[in-house]
C-alpha cells in the first residue's frame, strides 16, 4: 500500500533516524577519546646484521686481521628474500698498496670561463659516491649574496643570487656547503684555482647539474691545444687499473660544412676525427658530444667539460696532444670466484679464488644507483644508503719462491755460472727487518737422511745471509756445496738425500716423539681414561710430542636388534614381496664388504660377458656405497676383483632368463653364473647413455636398489614411492631421498650402526704453554 505526501517510505525514514542517532552517539564519544599520532613502519629494505669470515670473529670496520679470509658470509635481517640478480651491489676493492681509496669527484668553473674552478668530492670513498648531483639555480634577491642550500636524498640544490649588486660568488657556494650538515654527509668542496670572489650567480646554472663520477677510475685532462682556460676531462667507465688500457686518438680533417666530429672504436682505442672545416670547425662541446653520443665509445670513456667555454673551437688547431692516455685508478677491484645466496635467501656467500694479499680493503654494499642491492620487492639496501666496511690485512711476510743453486751472470765477463753453495729465497713485497732477515739462525737446512723421522736429521745453517729489500730476496750462503755436505762431527761425506729448508724459526730440531701403543683399549669415561703421563713429559724449554697408536673398535657386544624385521607390528605381509630377506645383524661392530669393477663377468654358454661400466658410472656407484655406509652399519672397500661386482652389461651374466632390451628389465642382482660371486648388473641397453648418469638419476637409483638386494633388502612396492627398494615411480616433480626412510629402517635391522667406541686419554700440564692435538685416520697396510 502506497503512502502519499512526503514521497518517502516510512521504513526509510526510521532507518535514517536510527543512523542519525548512532552518529550523534559516536560524535559524543569522540569528545572523550584522544587521537594518537598516526605512525607507519618505514620500508628500509635489507639491513646488514654481520659479516662472518671463514676464520675468526665477525668482520668489523677498521679491523686488522692476520689471516686472509677465503670466504665471507653476509647476513641480512630483512623479512623479504634478497634479489639474487642484484648481488653485484656487494663489491670489494683494495687500495693497491697506497693505503687510500679514491672518491667520486666533479670539477667545474661554474660557467666563468676558468675564472674560478671548484672541486666537489664525495664524502665517502668508493662507488657509492658516484651519482651524487649538485643542481644550481639563479634567483634575483635583495637580501644578501648567500647561497641557499637544500638536500633531497642524493641531490644538493643551491639557489644563487643573480642580483647585480648582490651576486653570489664561489665563496658563497663553499660557505653554503660547509654550513650544511646534510650536504657535508655527501660531499666536500675546495677551490682549485681562481679567485674565491668570482661571481657565479648568473653563470653556474649553465653548468648544472654537476654529477659526481669516476670513483677509482683512470682519467685524463686535456685542453685540446686551445689555451689554458679550456679543460676537458676523460674518465674510464671501467674501474681500477683496467681503465688505464683506454686511449683516445685524436685527428682532424675537413669533414665538410656542418659535419660533426666522427668517432670509431677498435678494442680499447677510441679514435676521434675532428672537423677542421673553416666555416664550422669542431668545438669543445662537439668533441664531448661526439664521444658521449657514441655507445661503443661511451662504454669505454666519458667526456665532460671542467673549465672554459663549450664553444671554444678545437677542430682547426694543431694536434700535439694525441694519443690521450688515461692514468690513475690505482684501487684494485676484487672479483670473487663465487657470489651467491647461502643457506637462506637472506644470506650471501662471497668466495675468493686466490689468497687476498696484504692491503687495505673496503667492502661496499650499495644502496643506491643501478647496482644497488635489493630484495625481491625492489626495496634498496638500507633505505637507499650505501654502507662500507674497511679492514686491513697484515699477513706478515710470505715466501713466494725458493731457488737452490741459482745460475748467475758475471757482469764483467758476461759468463753464466752456478753457485752450488747458495739458496735464494724470494719473499712477497713486505719488507723485513734487516737485522732479523740476515740472522743465519732463522734459516735451517735439514738433511733428512732419506727418512721421514727427525731422529736422524742433521741441521746446517748458512755462514751468511744477504737480504735485498728492493728485490725481496734473501741469499743464503753455506760453507759447502749443497750436493757435497759432510757430517758436522765425523767429517764423512753425506750421500745425496732430500733437503728441507726451515725458515722463520730459530728453534732447535725437536726431539723424536715418544710412542705409545696401549696394551688395552682406553676407557670411555674420565674415571677409566688412560693416563699417558708416564710416556710424555711436557717441557717449558723445548717441544715434546707423543704418538699414540690405537684402534677404535667395539669391545662389547650390542645385544639389541634394531626394528625393521618382517614381523614387526604394522609391517604388511605380501606373499610375493618381503622387505628384508635376511635376519637381524649378528656382527658386533661394522660389517665390511669388498667391491670391484672387474672388467670381465665370466663366460656364459660360451659368450664372454664384459663389464662396460664407465668411469662416470663408477663415480656414481662409489657415491651409492658412500651414502649407504653413512646410514647403515656397513663399510665398503674397493678391490681389483674381490667382493661385490658392480657392472653394466648383459643381465644374463646373473639371470639366465633375463631379457635384455631398452625399457625392459633394468638390472639384476645375485651370484654370477660363471663364478658364484655376488654382482649387481645393470642393462647396458638402458644405461649406455651418459645422460642417465647424473647424481640421483636413473643409474644412481637402480644401482642403489641392486646393491640393496645384495645386502639383504627385498622389494617394497607397497611402501611410499620415495623408498629406493620400491619399483613404483614417484609423482612428477618429486625429489628423491637417498636412501629413503624405510630403506634406512630395514637396512639398520640388517646392519646395526653400532660403532660406538670412544677412547679417552688424560695428561697433566706442569707448565703453561701450547698443546696441539691431531688425529690421523690411517688405512690398513693391505687396504684398497
């Protein structure tokens, strides 16, 4: 039923009244509540937690380390994964031996035609200084000549006064930057030449913007033979000493009216041909533009105007300055052998292929520019602010080479002769203390008597040592020729034998080590440990050593069987399959199996069965045995022809009813028909292709399956497909585990990992000193 008059539905009016009532209550309640300041979490990107070298404590800024790191692990705290494509933002450079790192700079006369030249230098060394911009603008003001400055991120803006009576000067620019803390965090400024009171208020904008560049880049300055006012700078694009290979060859000819300079590139040589045409000769700006507008040239070198006018004619002048050779760039970039993400996507591993030499190093993580380190959301490291860590490597002197009985040339006669009583030792470029370097006691020539024991060693010291700091060479001179040594006591000639040169220590040859072969196995607790004090007495005056010969082996039986039998609760009984075909392990300790890759599997029905296994397949097979021995109480020893035979060949060598052929029966395990020797043979028609031989591939899987059969494992098709002994193919994309969990359970039932022997020894140190303890695992005399 319709209700006329207001034109509104009565229900809508009531709803409106209800909403208004709620609004009034909310307004009244707002009077009682105090609004808090709105805050948002700033997105700052990855943050560095720490840098862990492979040796020692965390790497800290300003640290001196005495061991060169082989690997650095950088850890970040960002919740977002690092972008692996931006890891070039992590850079390491060394100073090149001068102890200083070069900085990005830019110099300009601010459009004064060399009236004054200011140099702007990055506050921080390294590539992070590249790209800082200085922007000039001019405004007619009536207050003062002072420049107004503002800083936004990495851009410094300077507003200069162009008023004729209050024109800003070069000194006003310097004062503005020096008085701004934000600007000083980015750059410093200095006057190279000219008057500080040169007006720049109306001219500086013509040079704007100025961009800092060239951190650790080789460069050259030229006036193109156009007078002292003009200066053009060339900067190598590649950092370090590699930029010194760039050269700019300048020529000129009449290229016609209005034709720009031509540029060609060959290797690292940039050839610039100026236009000498009388009407339209090339100018300084044209020279700069020709290089910077040619992609191949710009990839090698960048040109920019430092002082003078861009309109200065240079094309019709004589060329007596070519070629232009780049110098500088002494800092040495370190190119790691590997840079990649670590165990997490917030960890970066940097590995070095060579030992880092003594020098001052700078590790820089870029937060700005095109090479900035970023996370996968695109956020730059540290909110766009680069971070650097400087550290010093002081590794001490190192021996580079040793030259016994060197051949020298007599400068007077020009004849060659061999100095048979001399040894030359070459050190790295780390000058030694001359008094210590010439101390004969720091050089000991040990006559070994042809044995590995030091009990019969005889030590000879040089009669004199000559040290040359320029060549970093120490020349050792002995009383007799090295091949005609005599016994120092008896005077008898010593037969020629191996000689060992010991450098850097004046300690006497240590006494031969005492030996101990325990009659009984050492205990495995503090109360039952073997006291070796009766055999070894440490000394404060000389080194003493003890050699203990023992074996780690179980001396008591392990009486419990591991789970994994066919009768365990929950084990499915399938008539045609059995998970294990042998009983529980009855051997105390580890079971040893010999294995081989013998080339012939015997004769079957008059046919010679050949083992066609490849070297790559042998490697995969050894990996299979290694992984099984890691989880089970079994070890494998390779032999020529004993034990288990691992082969690729004709399956009939084991199973006379087997059918060879692609995609058929893949392998067979059991006794060889010719000799009864256990063997695992994979079908050559399925595994003759090397593409199947990768780790974890089909060959790897089937060889582990066949070896499992030889060890007593059965077939387990009803278990999850990740079980190696299962013939069920896992779903596509499934990553196999070797061996599978069920394989380990069944395998440990057959071979307990019960090698639990621990031998403890005790001794007392009567004096303070340093003790070195080393353990050597040695093979048996007749082992493989």
